C-alpha cells in the first residue's frame, strides 16, 4: 500500500482535556434567559392594560382559527 500519512495521524487527539466545560456556559445562559422571559411575562400579566390586550389578542386568534376550521367543514 502506498498510504500518505500526515503529522496529524501521529499526534494523539487532545492529549489533555480542558477543565473548562464550554457547554455548561451555554446551558447557564439558556436558563438565565428562560428566567428573564418568565419574569417579563409575569410582569406584563400584572399590568391591567397588557393583560386586556393579551386576552383580546388571544380571542381574535381563536376566533380566526375557529372560523377557518368551521369553513373547512362547510359550516358557513
């Protein structure tokens, strides 16, 4: 066989692993963002105007969805 081997074939892959785990910082950031999102949702729900707008918006979305489902079954 006439194989060409480079220097990377002779070196051990990562002889000493880094003690710093980079994946955990991403998980920590995701947890932090989730807590901030939850805090923002709770804060906006405490505001009476934001609560009313949220309820009205959800009712509009539900009404449109219901209309489309009813139209697909030929109810109107």
